[in-house]
């Protein structure tokens, strides 16, 4: 029997079968008219400012989850890349089983990015941290935007900003142990995080643009960050990732459809 509040693989399979029998798409929100203009309310980044502490919390839950370790999984939902999110959703039971081989009490948040310069209102999506089947709900609520631009950049920087300044993690505050952040990316990071984009996406006022190296260093206080680069992605992008995160934190994916297995490995 799963721990109360834990992820239940059998429930995931049952729910998936029920949706299929009723003809309900897995990513149902993406098929709505609302999704053409805005992301799902549970993933909308500006909502974070309305929280009591203005951050996403990853907290120990007693007695069931006494020492959680935070995991943030971020998808690039531009173009054909959004297939990665669909693949992880389909294999979520295996993904969670794999995580628990290494992390006794994982608490998972789901995030996604497009390109702010093309998809201003749908550039960033980010969920709460969860330990149970709400992880699946958040995954299925992702808007599979599918756009992106021709500027050799995507808005990964805005996800890094969230990892640096929009979370509070018990694993860090209580135990001094960073969680894990996994980013699927195939284009370059901007050289800085724009203060105007931060204001628009998160509602936060900062004094000036933040150099990407500085915000990454802040985020690394909270997370061990790994970037998954697919074979066929921009070679310049991979080179940049190595400069920013280190060779050991950049993973080349020969088979992008096996992202879940790659994260476990």
C-alpha cells in the first residue's frame, strides 16, 4: 500500500484508462479556447505573489514525509519539444518509481517554458510541489504551446529565476541539501534575465536585468541543476550549457523520448 499522500501508480493507470474510455484527451486543457491565450490557473506564475510567503513551498509533511527532497522538472514546450512532456506523463509511474530508488521522499514540481518574445502570456508555467497524484494533474494541465521563435533563444532564464527566488525548500533550510532541477533544452539561454519580463511574468520588481551567471548561482543554492540536450539540438547551445553549468551537468540525450529514464540515470 502506498503511504498516505504518496504517488499511487495503480490510480494513475486507472485514471488514464478512464479518460481514454470517455474520450478525454490527456492534455485536455491544451484543447480549450482558454489555452490559446493563457496557461492553466494552477500553473500561472503570477499566482505565486498571492501566496502567504510569496513563494512555492516544498515542506516536510509529518509523519508521512519527514525529510522531503525537492525535484523540479522543466519542459521546453516549443515546437515538437512538447512531446517530451507527453512522454513523461505517459511513463509517470515508472518515473516516480525510479525517483524513489534514490530519493525516499521526493516532492515534485512541474514547469514549462516557451519563448517570451513570441508567447508573452504563455512563456512560463510552474506548479506547486506535490508528493501524490497531483503531479500527474499538473503535468496534464500544461499547455502544449508549440511555438517558439527564430531568435536562437528560449525563456529558460525565467525558469531559473523561479528556481532561485520563487521557492523555499525544507531540504535546503533544514538540512542544507539542495534538491534537483532537470531542464530539457535545445537552444541558448539569454545572457540576462530581463527585469521587464520578470515583472510581467512574476509581478516582481527588480532593480535591473540579472546576468544569467548570477541567477544560475542563486538557483544552485536551491537545486543541483542538470540540463538535457537532445542530439540534433543547437551545438552552440550545448557549448553554452557546459560553460554555465559544467560538463557533468549537461546530459546529451540520444533518445529524447526516454527523458524519464535519463533523469533516473
